[in-house]
């Protein structure tokens, strides 16, 4: 139920405060976005982005913990309502800022950072203005592309006490103005090492045990398996260590597979089949095989309450948002891990990229650096802030979101 105080505050008043707060910081926010986009950094090496964001937040008067929760390029900033108390729900926003090798911010993480920082500034300003009990947390979450930074942050206690987690991700214009709730595949990596025996490839190859044959056989086994998997499932591979000469039977090779499926249960089943393919290659060639699984990205648990209110609030900025997309997007994200811990919103918003453009392509990296994309990220940040406000202002909504989240988690067990 809304409190007696919040029932007197119209959402248009909150919107006015949010708009004014972001208008005041718009020049600095554009430069912050440009700095991240112009200096792409890979997983766990996002030092420039980390320092740039922390410097900005400190200049705005926020207390920032740098190198937070055991990660060199993670940070945490917090604020609370005007009386400075620790009362009320804690609303989390996630800032991503890692890039992709060779193609920079082709997934638009500069925009994710911008929208989450905007949301944090905006909701913090509203809570202080109206003195409503509530708290905000902005987490700098490194290594979404490769490394599962959020999974590590969960293990290290970064989301302890969080009531709601919110963020938005840019995408191509094929989805209209955006989608409040998007489904993602669960994903894990299987690292593989094959060990055989060296021999002269021309003189006595029969004395060798060929680790390259094992790696190629495993690749082909998995390629055949692809014919027998669900349309939404994905398996892909990279060879990491292979022979550099042809006249030696190689004794060592190394590669890894990424395995994706719409549910955690489905992922575990598919990963077991992939392991069988790899182990069969070792058996066929006589090699020893070592397997290691890591970087588990869970599927995302959609929350109807959060989707509904984000959809409503984006409408205040003349954006028509689809409430949720039932089709699984076959990409994966460590925000799925967060959705297993707290009720979570991972919305998608449109940036006007060239026709045929998609994330993880250089054309999308170029689009992510434009003024138009930046302006959209600001609007998304405001929509996220208003969604956070709804939860803070109405404890009944928070209870509803929690119950829906609990039901989704328990339905898997």
C-alpha cells in the first residue's frame, strides 16, 4: 500500500524532479558516455571506464567505493532519502561498460552505463526531494561479455539487501521502441585440453597420439549434435592452442565450447551431451582429456510487476514499449544470475542502427556512439528511475514483485 505521504505525490511531480536533475547533468553525462565509448576495454580491464564513472559520481556529491567487492574494476555508489536514514527499499541499478575485442562497444555497454547512471541520479534526486524512505545503489558490473562479473559480485555480497534490480540494454530498431521483459538463454563454457604423445609425422607417426585429431574429432562430433538440438539452443567453439608445425604429431591442444539453452535445466542436459561428444573424441584417438566448466550465465526470470510499471513509465516519455517478448533471445547475460537472487528487470531499448545491423557488429558499435543513442539512454534511465520510485512508494508493489519472483524460482524446483 502507498504511504500517506506518497499518496499526495503525483507521478508528474516526480517526473518533473527527475527531468530537472538529468537536465542539470546532461553535458557531463554526454561526456561520460563519450569517454566510455571512445576507450573500449575488455573484461576486468575496464580501468578508464571505472575511474571516469567514479570521478563523475564523486563530483556529484556521492560517496563511491572503488574497486568494490574484490573486483578491481567494480564500484558501488549509494544514496538514501533526504533524512539520510537507511529505511525503505533498496533499488539497484547495474552499469556495464566492458567492450568486445577488435570491435569496441558493439553491444552498447556505454549506453547501459549511461542509462543506469541516469537512473541512479534521477531516483536519488526524487527520494531526497520528497523525503520518501528509500535507498539507491549503483553497481559497476564489469565483464558481462566474458567473465560473468555479476556472478562474482553475487558471490561477494554485492546484492545483499537489494530489493529490486533494474537495467536496460540497447538493441536494433526491429523491436519498435523497446521491450520491458526479454528472455535470454542460460550459458556455460566447457574448457577442454587434450594430451597425446609427440612423434615424427613423417618418420614414425604410428608412435604418436594425435591431440589435434582429438580436438577436430570433438568439433565434428558437436557439429553433428547441432542437428539434434532445439531451435533456440546454441553451441559454438574456439580453438585456443593448436600445432604450429605440420611435421610433428602434436601432443597437446586446447579449445573451449559455449553451450546455450533457454532454461538452466535444458542447459545442464545439453552440456552433458556436449561432454559426451568431447570424451568420445578422446576415446577414439587415445588421448587424455581434461574438462573444466565455468562462466555459468543463468536464464532470466521475468517479473510481470516490474515489466508492467516500466512499460507505463516509458509511456510518459511517449515510448510504446512491449510488455514482454515470449520468444527467447538466444544471447546470454549474467543479469540472469541476478534474477535468481532478487526480482529483476532487464529491459531492451531501441537505438536507430543501420538496417541489418545487430549487436556484436561494427555498425552497431558506431550507432552506439551517436547523440541519438545517448538521448535514448537518458530517457530509459528516467523510465528506470520512475519504476524504482513506484516500488519505493508502494510497499504493496514490492510485495507483489517478490511473490511473483518467488513463484518463478520455485517453479523450477
